[in-house]
C-alpha cells in the first residue's frame, strides 16, 4: 500500500528533546519506507508525551502503511480525541476507513476534515474519489444481487395469464408455468457461473403415464444446430420423443453462439433482430396449445456476466425449432 502523505513535524509539548528526537527519527524512517521502525519510534515518543496528537497521527499513518488497520483506526480516533479541531485526525481516519472499504464512513470523516480545513485540496480530492468508489461499490453489490437472486416469474406475467386461459385446470397450468420458470432460472444461473449453457430440450413428463425408466426429462441436442440437415433430423427425433414419452410440454435451451443454423437474428423486415449483437440464451417453450420463444441477453459489467430480462420474440419469425407437439386449440 502506498503511504499517505504523511507525518507531521509538529511542535513538542512537554515531552522534551528526547520525544522530539524520537519523532524526528520516526519521520526519517517513515520517509524511507521503513514503517515498522517508524511506528516503534513513535510508540517510544508517545510514552514520553502521551497527550501529543501529532504522534498518534504519525503512528496511524505508519500502521496504515503496514496494513494494521485496526491499530491505525484506534490511533486516528485518539488523534481526534486529543485535538478535535485538527483536520489531520479526521483525514487519518478517513484514509483507514477507505482501506477497509467502508466508503460511506470514510466519506463522513473526510467531510469533517474539510470543515476544519476548507482549503485542503488533498481532502477535496479524497471526497471526490470516495464518492466515485461508493457508487462503484453500490453498483457491484447491485450486480451481485441480480446475479444471485434470479427471479424469472416476475418477467412472465403475460405468459402466466395466457396459460391460465388456455389450460383447463389451475393445477395443470401452474405445473407447466413452474416448469418454464425453473428451466429459465436454471439456465440463467448456469450462465452466470460459467457463461455457457448446455444445448438441451427439457420435457415435462407425465408423472402417471410416462415410462420414466425409458424416457429422461432432458435430451442433449448439442449437434442440432450445425446445419439444416442436423436441424431437420433433430426436430424429427424430438417430435417422436415428445409423443412417445407422453410429455405435457417442452423447453429448448441454447446459447445464441451455439446456433449455426437457423440464425434467426439475421432476418430483415418483420423478422429484423432488435436485441443487439451480444450472446445470450434462447428459451423456446413448446406445448400442444401454446408456443413461445424468449431471448435472454447477456452482457459484461465490471468483469461479471449478467443476464438481462427475458425478451419475448415472435415465434413465427424467430422459432429455433419447428412445432414439436401436435397442435390443439385448448388443453383439457
């Protein structure tokens, strides 16, 4: 850690020449970068003159440079206690709190220092810097909260309403809705951790009718989007799988960067893509009565991968796979 501009020469009070000599030697060692020796000399001087605020201020600077933050903070507080109208004690305290990343408290200390010395450009620079650091810390915390607290349901209210209208019973549509939300959230969490997702189709199997020893709830389709040929073969297989497994619904999950065909983001006119060039996650929902497709954009901020809110797309313009289930107007 770089040392703050430092030590005060100060005036001796009643410690005499011995205290002055120890302090001056401490200042020399501090300027030479030997903070441990400097702190030891200031400590000896304090024993001779325990009410000298300058000595505590200087030792606080030495402790700060040694990253002994608790000791530095205690000396800064003692400096303030001994001389509450001297801005240096507040400045020292602000520097220590900044090193502790307690930016709000540090800012308050620097503002107190400025009250006692309004002409200090050094303190003014600190206040400006701390204000920026505090904003950056708050934004970093916001990003972490967004990454940790993934809640897709709140973005799918219109889809929930459509589900309740098209499915016969509340139990039925809630099961399907929960399936979609869970699939999305699992994909987003994986993306936040690894910046990738497995290209899969997840099936909502019928708990009573599906032969679960024969049909799995997820099918890897990582080769499906390599070409029109692999795409066609995959679609045919999935349609047969959905029918034979007696699935109620399905969700395709794929990274945009994993799709060579069809590149639905390259359309024109009504098919024109409006969500930028960034990578992200496609989620396509398939059921006998409802089909939906969303794109979840991804971006980088402060070195962190962050998924944005899911954007509903026109299934007719941006479907990743053709219809998997045989169409019916309303589920019973």
